[in-house]
C-alpha cells in the first residue's frame, strides 16, 4: 500500500490565483446576498429590540397570523427552513407565551402552530416598526414604492 502523504509521490496542487479571489469577492452572488441578508436582518433586529424580538422571530410570528393555524410543515416551507430548525426557533416563542404548538386534530403526527393573545399583541406593536424599517430599506436601495422586481428576482431563486 502506498503512502499518499509521501511527498515523493504527491503532485503539488495548483494554486488558486489571487485574481480569482478578487473576482469571487466582487461578483459572487452567494457572498453578496449573504452579506445583504445579514445587514437587513441587523436593521430589523435593531428596530425590534424594544420588543425583545429578533427579525427571524417576527417572520415566524407573522407566518402564524392566519385565519386557521398552519402546520409546522407549512410554516417551514414558507420560511424556507427545515422542520428541525423551525422547531428549535419556536421554543423561545413558546416559553414567552407567544405561540402554542398542538397536535393536529385529524393527524396526530402533524403539529399546528397558533399565536396566543400575547403573540397577537406583540405583532400589533411590531408591525409599525416593520413598516418603518421596510420603507427605510426600500429607500436605501433606491426602490421605494417599487420593490416588486427585486422581490420577484429573489423569489425566483427561492
């Protein structure tokens, strides 16, 4: 058996040119969308701070604001999360008394998620903060009043 770590038999790996690093830094859609998503989340986190709410928690609560309680799977799909991640993110909201998680009446394997009265009250306080921050971001992006093209492009990727 040959030793693959033997330097006499190893071929040197070609180096990635620094110009490639610069090209990726300047043009990578993944890098730029991740940076933008983090910056946007920080803006909303800052806006929601007086309510002790994070942007991701707001998204979860808002996704539950429906006439009928959705299933965990429906919410996970809407938010682009796997069920395990959503379940973990629901725990602090349950502890705060903002969300109830119950078995579905017809399918005991499925769970339904519902806002509590406290969850609804928190959303009532959060929506004006969201509206203000959303408008501020649209203005900063130069798309105030017409963000549909950006959303359509982002949704096409999702």
